[in-house]
C-alpha cells in the first residue's frame, strides 16, 4: 500500500471527494482517505505522480510519505516526527486569540450597547452610521484573521465539491453581505433625514453574527484538533520510545552512533537502565528486560545468551552484548508502528455509510438553506428574518461529526490494542473481530506451550526417581528427538551432573534408543519397543494407559533387561488457556481445537482446556478445509502460530497469530497477539465489540444532531412552538458537535478489555441440537459386498460419523456426520484398508 499525506481537507465531504477522485485514476484498485490523520492509502499500479495530480485537480494537496528522506528508514522516521507534531492547534489558537481581540469590542457595541444600553462616548452613541462602520471594520478584521474558511470553502465550491468550510463561508459571508447592504441603506436614510429608518436598519445588522460564527467554529476546530491529537496518543507513545542512539563496537572500541547508522550484524552493548536500540540476539551476559513497551507486560523477562531482544525495551539489571539482527524499519517496534499507522489509513466497512451520506450532505444542506430563505420570504417575513433562518441552517449542519465518527473510534481502539500487545492490522479487522461466532484454536503453541515437559516420573520397585532420571538423561543426551529435550531440561533443572558417555548408541526411528553405559545395557522407548528388552508389569501398563488418556506420552526405560520405570512427557497447556476458553464460551462463541495429534491425546488436551469440539488427525494442509467447512456455520476466527497454520489463518474470516509464532503466520494474520497468550483472544474480541459499539454511538449522535438541528434552524417549529435559533447559537452547536464525537471516542481509553464481568452470558444447553453434515467420497478398488462392509465398518468406527452408505458399484461412500471431520481423517481411514480415495465433496 502506497501512503500519501493529504492537505486542505476539513470534513468528511473533503475526504469523500479525494477518495472519489483518486479511485478514478487508471490502475488504482482501492483508495482509503483518513480525515483523522490527513493521510491516504492507495493500492494498485498507478504512479504516485498520477495520484498526486488527481488530488490536486480535486482542489487539495498531496505528497508521497517519506519522499523527502535520503533513504527509506530516514524518510519514515521523518514522517513519524512530523506525525508527532500538532500543527493545527497552535495555528488555531493564534487565530482565536487575535479574533477575540476584535470580537470582544465588536460585541460590546453590537449587543452590549444595543440590547443592554452599555455606555458609549456621547458623540459615538448618537452616530449610528459610525457604529455601523465600527462593526464593519472589526468584523472585516476577524474575517481576515480567519480567512481560511473562505479560501477553502469557495475553492471547494469552484471545484463543485462543497465542504464544511463552504457552509461556514456561505453563512458568515451572507451575514456580512446583508449587513453591508444594510449599512449603505442606512446612509441613504441618514441623508434623507429619515431617523426612524436609520433606527430600523440599525437592528438589521448581522456583523456580529458573521464574526461570532467564524470565532465559534474556530473554537470548535481547536477543541477538535486537541481531541484528535489525543486519539493518537498510543501511537505517539510508541514512536517516542524509539531510541535515538546506540553504543556499538567498532574495531573493539565502544562508539556511540545514531540508531540509523546501526547495521545488521553490528555488535552493540547495553548497560543497565538503557533502552535496547535495535532487535538483536544476546551474545554475552544476562539481564531482566522490561518489554512492556511492546507487549504491555510489566513483569521483566529474564534474558540470557542466545535469547532475542527487541528495540525500545528496557535493560533492567545486567550488562549485555548483542548482535543486531533487525534494524531500521525491520525492528519489531517499527513494524508495530507501521501496523497501527496502516490501520489508521484504512477504513472500516461501517465507515462507508457515513461516506455515502457525507458525499451528498453539503450540497443538500445548501439546498435546504436556499429553500428555507425562499419559504420564509413567501410567508411574508422580511429579508433579515429569512436570511437569519437560512444562515442558521448553514452553520448548524455538521458533516465533520459524520466523518469523524468512525476513524476516531478506530484510532483509539487500535491504540488501546497496541498498548496492550494486541495488534489489529487494519480497521476492517478491528471491526470484524468482534463479530466472531466460532474460534478455531491450533493446539501446539496456542493452547499448549509448544515445548514438551516432563510431567510424571514412575520408577520401578527398588529404583529412585533420581536414578531413573540419571539413566534417561545419559541415554537421551545423544538423541535429537523433541521428547529428549524435555528430559534434558528436567535433568538440568534438577541439577544432575553429566556422567560418563553412552557407548554403542543407536536410535531406532519411531521406537526408541539403545546404548551401553559402563557395561550396562540401556534401553528407552515406547511400550512395544521396550517389551523386546524387558518385562513390563500389569501395574505399570495400567499406569501408562492412564498417562496416555491424560494426553501424555509414556517413555519406558530399562537396564540390563530390567525395567527401571516410566517418564511421562507432554506438551502442557498454557496456564491461561482454560480461563480463555471459558471466557470465549461466555461470550457466546463456539470453541474448536484443531490438531494433527491422535484422537486420544487430542481429547485429553481438549478436556483440560474445556473446548466445545475437538477435530483431531488434521494434516497441515487439511486445516484450511476444516476452516472452510466451519465458515458455513458462522464467522470464524482462526488462532495459530506455525507455518502450517498460515493457509487456515488466511482462509478464516479473521486470522489471529500468536506473536511468538513464525513470521509467515504473523504475515498471514489479521490480528497479532504480541504476548503469545490465549487470554488475549477474548480481550481482542471485547475491544472490537466496544469499538464497534462506540462507532454506533458516534454515528447515532452525528445523525440525530443534524436531524434535530437542521429543522430547528430552519424554523420548522416556530409556527407551532415559537422556537427559533440565532445563527450564533447554531455556530456554537456546530463547533461542539465534532468535539463531542471525538470525546466520546476517547472514552475507549478507559475500557478494560480484560474484564470478563460484563460479557454476555450464554446458557449452555445440556444437549445441543445435533447438526448433520454429509460428505461424498469417491473410492477406487472396492470390488464386492465384502469391500463395502470393510469400508462401512471403518468409517462408522470414527467418532462423529452417524452412518456411511457405501456402494462398490457406484464407487462411493456417503458419510453422514454430527460434527465436522477433516477430509484427511476420512481419507486415511479408508486408505488404511488398502482402498484409494479419489475425491471428497
């Protein structure tokens, strides 16, 4: 996505105009303009020069982000520095102060003297033409100070794309023009000696309205700018965390350089209390590192040689020497900032409603204002009254509130997520995550830790636990099997010392290990393998079966033909997984676990985690087809961390990647959980729902404000209730409407996304209505009724299969299921019986 800065936009009508103009450029496939950040994201093959030309032709300015920098990294850094600055508020503040200097004396004469008879010099109090000239001069001064509305408004009108500035310019301009006409008429009455006419014209001045409208709108714009600045506080906070310098080793000497000068492969050092400048790997030393800047986790993480560190994290205690692995725009911090920035530059689907309304809003309001003036004139009212009603319509109408309703909530929601280690890549993902109905969880690395651990040690009679572990440690030390690492880790944890080396070591794939240690014959492996070397008692067999039912892998060990015991190893579930699953279920979400493990192990883990459904025996390529099948039942979010999860993450409506997972999984996902814990999945869904709720509130108030305000300003209720609106009050209401919308969005900063107390509770039925599904398998090799019976029996033995209608004549098997079963499982079941599956539909 190409990113551009856009200047000159003042309301949603502007962003809609720019979006429409750029979308017409040949080669542009999508365009999203953000009024909040004055940015534009464009996808397609169109050249940047063509896109900029289209924006300029529409009456606005544009520049390519980062175009001015000497390189990609420095240009992006310059963009970030620019983003940190609040350019609007200081300018608006200066305009407001200067305009008040002229507005206050103007109001003293126009309202204080005229309405409440505040004193004026005698010569001035009797000279009404002088009072009119005084108001003219002071109003003109205010209009010159706040000329931006007129320049932007009439330029937009010239390009046939009127915006909010057009409404303000027309309202203030009409007040000023009518007052100028009245002043000339007053001089005529003065010349004729018609003092009654002079007094009448004196009450027809709207100079103060023109000046007050401009000043009040400026107040609103300043409040809006300050509030908009707060919506990006989270992103600005991230940007400020980026270290400016690094201490690198050049020719063995410590040298302090700009962080931009650090290159991949450089060796850098970090002392206690310093921020880590770039991503790297620790070569020497150990420390506790505070990673709260990236993950939101306040507890420091212990780091040793070989561990990775990230830019902007804080080195708490030790001196460490590291090798730079990712620098510049490749660091984790830079990618997070880019992710949040990209999300700000995209639009949520709900924003399209406001965009469509904003596109026709201003022309419609101008038409209503003109019609209002005409109707009041036809009704017999004087020109001043009719004009006041029309001006009120112009200045109370606010397309800004509509245009800001969605992006401010998206930006605050995204910032809240980033601050808590939950990264939404786009506005679409932030909106859609809360609509999830089914969550599919990968087992390994998502529900479980992904690292096998020793869970049980059962020594045989006469053997101690330490003796059993020592023997297993000596044998497994030479193995490269993942389960061996669990035993080595436990031995190191218990402080076992390395003894003599095992000789004659042999690994029997899929079975076990053999070797000799100081003349003793050692053996370790599964039950089938160990039986060839030692006798296993019925008691130990039952204990092994119990361990298997709990999802653990029992490893048997023997010495000189005598069983020494069992060590059980398992990929244990993460501490927060059961609670996370319960929270998802309480939110009305169906939780499914996907795994390639055998059914017994999968069900054991599923029971511990408390999931609603377990789909086991799924090969990596089969996860995508399972997600596709689940999508037919509702909106699916897939949570995974491995390369084999990438197709499923892409296929799901929302892909959620565990942050500690692979880059491929993270690239394929819509949401990234930096803390690598499952409890962030319900937190992400809660934040999405809260953001969407906030958007609905904003849109409601933006629409209802205009629905109520425009008829009131037009004087619809005057004949019935005597209600009418002074243009100045209309301007005040308009100036506050956008401020209120932005302020409402800022309430999201106080939302606790980890509070499960307000989750919608769903009563789980004791017996849910079963859903039946059918799959038709084309099978080759069935020759007779015996073949049919074999296939039928094997398929119906699968849990979840109600019936299998098999025909050797048609070469098909129609399988009726009460739960989703992966195609790979069905295929393997049949092919294990020596038949070939051609197709599954």
